[in-house]
C-alpha cells in the first residue's frame, strides 16, 4: 500500500519539478532565508512558503484570493503527513497490530501535538495575520498553529518533493516531541473508565454538568462523574467532552487505575 501511495506522490513530484523555472523565481528575501534556517530546508519557490504562513485574515488587506492563504496547502500537507507518520510507525513498530498503529498515528497528528511542534518551532512569529485580526489571539490558537504546520509540510512537498517533506517531518518529530511517549499515551480516559468499571462490575459511569461559567465565546464547563452514585471525579474544560475526559481521569486516579 505504501508503494502505491508513494508512487502517486512521486508522479506529482515529477510534475512539480517539470514545471519549475528557476529563472522566473524571485530572489530569496531575508524572510525566506530565515525560514530555510528555521526549518532546515532549501526553498526553491518561495511562494509556497508565503502561502503556508499566511492566515486568511490577511487576504483582505492584500486584496488576494482565497487560495493565497495556507488552507489549500494545509489540505495537502494533512495527507502527506499522514503517510509520513504511517511509514514512521511501520518502521518503529514492526510487530504491533493495525489497531495500535492507527491510534498512535491519530495521537501523533492530532491538533494538540502539531500545535506543540509549531510553538517549539516558533511558527507563530512567522505567521502573517490581517491588521484587523491581530488582537484576536490567532497567532496563539492551537488549531491555527496545527494548520500552519500541516501547510508547511504541504509547501515542502510541493516545492522539493516527498523525500524532503519526509526528512523534515522525521527530524522535527525526533527533536521536538517524544514519539514513543505519545504513541503509547492513554488519552481516552472515558473509555478506560468504562472498561475499568465494567471489569469490576461497578456499572456505567454517569457524567453530569454541575457548572457553566465565563462569557459565551469562552465557556467553561465543570463535570462530575458518578460511579454507583458516588462522585469519583470532577473536571473542567472549554467544552463538555474535555471536562468529561478530565473527570474520568480523576476517577481513574482515585481508583489507582492509571499506569
């Protein structure tokens, strides 16, 4: 399966390479040279990287079209990143089953992981944001930072091909995060709590919202989880699902059921 996907990527790379015309490309600006140094890549066509680091709020200021923001490259980078991480896990865990690798990949490409990498790379300092949106915290948004990382993977792939993107991702994941810790991390505490209570014949945990606070756009939910009518954990979060996960974590901790 990997060979088939990589063949498709190779075909795309050949098309990109055949379209390149170094004579028509602009000279590298200080910004591009800085990006090369930051990412450890060679930039052939700077336009991909300008797009990858441009938030859609900037388009109005510069009178640009929708495709001039990072969103298209994010779409592409998401697919390229999935393949790279799949290959990485295939090589790291030759004896693990498909279920483990699917969950591990999900953790390694989830928004919080990518946002963490972006912060360590300081990509927020390179992000172009529209003047009217600069006070909205866009450059610190986890979802935006995750999107920008995917867009950069897409930019590298379009610019210099799959192997360059793969080298970049492998290097970043090896130096910015702990791959094995994340791959083995338990992050679905609700599922783990349900499995624990069923194994102990304690019945199904019940989650109940006990408080809501904050303005409408920054709501904080507090949830308690009951097992056999006893409150075993309480958690808060910006949505009910996160609050429930935190409550389940506390419950597992109270049962000494966490590894």
